[in-house]
């Protein structure tokens, strides 16, 4: 390791220690951000410190650290090296102080909330923020110092955030993070995709570096691809890297699931069926003909009523519905007899 690399790591470790001890200090964070922007290797060095401390703290497997560190460089230039606490010569006392602060700081354990009932579940948090959990939804709440952190593990939820400019409210879905301070928005992750709908206020959507819970307040400095949303907008895209598509939505349609409805506005039939099947927890409606997926649908459909949905679709399109045991429905194209030209 060169002298320049060692100096960068020493500087990164000092920044880590200052930020960790200061909690939420906007002035300090602005200076730190300026340091990150000064040289791409600064962000890489800081990332190495965070990942190395995770390994020292026993919360990350050292055998996988090299690949994880490479993934966490978030597109910045990085040298091919593995940095662990045992290789940071000259940083022993500083690293011991930092890891000691981690050991003695008693961060609250995350609290999990789930909803597997028919209907929604509303949870009021300690700061008076509110989460409305859709059916088949799981979230994990972690209110650490300086940040209100929510993991959306499955499903869909609406977040009504109590205003607190000193404590950002963050919702993480895999690698995508939604950051708000006081606003109202919906986040959905039905499969390997994500959608964020902003009802009021403002949120930022970015890609989070791989991180662990005890370091989440510091990992936020390494985020990238930040997108700013305005009320009435929806961002949709993959959970990990990839382009997000921005469009306009109707707020009533976006929250109709709270009263047991799915409202389709020129939506693909395949997407509508996928949502209905997610609520059922199984493929209760099946499209036997792949071409049916691209039909465009308008209307309101009751969640948990596949027979009623199939009957409504028969009225809208030239299709047949086959009703099977256990409420299963198979939709096919309607067969017409050939015309008799005689």
C-alpha cells in the first residue's frame, strides 16, 4: 500500500470517527461531502473503512468482504485491494476507538411489523409517523440516532411521515432508498421491481451501497443516482441498478388498495393479474393465452374476489373464463365458430 493510499485511509478513518461521535451535524456533514467530492478515491477509502469495521465487529464475513467492497464502490474508481482492520498499520488506536464506540453504543433492536390479514394494518411510530401496511406486507423499523430507517421487506406500504428536519425518514427496498423529512408516499415491491408514488411533499430516491444496520447512518454518504420526486409522480424500475421510469399518477388510484380496490387506468391486464395474484398469495387467476397480457384495462376491481374480477373482464373483452376448484380462474380467448359463406 502506498503512502498516498495510507493517508487517504487515515483521513477516511478520522472522518468516520468524527461523524460517528457527532450524530447528526449538518455543518460537519457538508464539510464531509465536500471532501468526498474532492477526489473519487476519498469515497473509495471511506467505503473501505466502513466495510473493514463491519468485519472487525463480526457483522460481516471476511471471506466475502472483497466482493462486497467491490460492489460497494458505487461506480467510483477503485484500486484492486482488500482492506481489513488488521492491515491498517498506524490506525490501530483510531480503529480501536471507533470499534469500541460501536461495541458500547446500544442501538435499539429493529422492530418488525407484518400484515397477513384481509384488509390493511396501520402502525403509529414513536415520532407519530404512520405506516399503512397493505396485505402480505412486512416492514422492519429501526430508529437509530439521527435517522429513522424502515426496511420494506415485502409488499406495499403507505408512509405518512412526521416532519423532523433533523432526522431523515428513510425507506429501503433492497438497494433502493427513499429519503423524506415530512411527506406522504407509497412504496411497493411486488417482485424484483419497485415503485414509489409521491402523494405530497418531496422525496429523493437513490441507490444505497451494501451496508449493515449499525453503520447505516454513515453509509448514506455513499449513495448515488439520486432522483428528486414531486407530488403526483411515480418512479418505477428494478430493485437494484437500472433506469427508473417517471410518470404521473392519480392519488386516489394509487391508494385505492386501502379500501380493498385495485383501480386500473389503461393498465396491462398482465400487470393487473399479477397484483391480484400477489394479494391471493398464489396464481389464482391464470392467463392461458400470453397475448391477453397486453390488453389494456380500465376499471375498479375488488381485491380477493377473483370470480367477480373474471366476470367483469368477460364484459370488457372477448374472453372466456373457466372457473376451477378453490376459486381458481383461467382466462382464455373466446373461440368463435368459422363463418359459413354459403
